[in-house]
């Protein structure tokens, strides 16, 4: 089992590696430290002699331009499958990854991949089948399995609606003005000439 939450993640795996110690996983990598039944998932042990050498599978889901779309475990003498890349050195010490076997991964650009590997598990018995998982191969009486998941696509942001004209706040509205017409005339009152002005709305 990998060192992550119990909820199965469907995020695509972007890198697969092997480390020599459970404490030396690179940042952002999950370690498959135990098999599905809780035993040590050391890929180096042969079951006969106790060795100080250990190898643990690890993987990363860090978003990148590529994702893992297939995995194979082949004999060291077999030809490398087309489009596959071998995991040759441990990430922490640059040592040989496995004995007599080669772990190979196939990468694809994220934009072009419809599905990718989203989880990796190790089982104790190679004959034990994991539902919805694909067998990678057998090593030291253990089986490697991976699960596929849909690669989420980045949705293009919807077109922003046209911006409406901003409402004018009441405090900034200009008061409406009315037009007036002005009339003036001269009158004779009490032996005096008086000018009278008045206005009305137009």
C-alpha cells in the first residue's frame, strides 16, 4: 500500500521511480511501502536470505506535461518494448533498481492522453488478482499492478459576458434642469414707470 490517504486518487501519475529507503523518497512522491495485505513491499528481497539492500517503488502525481500510460516488468535480457523507458537508477542513490528485471514505463503528453495510470499496488502472491487493475509483472513472489483512470482536461475559461454600462450612483447624478422663458414689460403706476419681470416653464 502506498503512503497516502485511504481514498483512492484518480489523479494521473506523472513519474515512477525506485528508492533504497523509505525515508529517502523525493518530495511529492508516494512510496509503495506495503503489499495489499500489509507485508513489506521490498522489491529486492528473494525470500531466502535477509539482505541489507532494499528497493521500494514510488510515484508522483505532480502535474506536468507528461503522464504514465503503461508499465511493464521485463527480463533484463529482453529487448526494451517500443516507446517504453526503463527505470534504471534509484532516485536517492543512483544504484541499480532491480535484479534480473527491468521496470519500464510508457509516457504520453497529458493533452494527448485519454487515460493514464492513477494507482500502483504490490501484492504478495503473483496469482492474486486485483479487480480493475492490470498486471505489470512478477518479481520475487510479488506482483506489480496498476490502475487506469481518465485524464482530466483543462477546460477553457468561458467567454466573459460583455460588461454592462455602470449605473451612475445617485450621489453623482446631475439634476435635470428645466428651461424657462422670461418676459418683461413696463407699467405706469402712481405716476411712475415700473418694470415688471416674470418667467414661465418652457
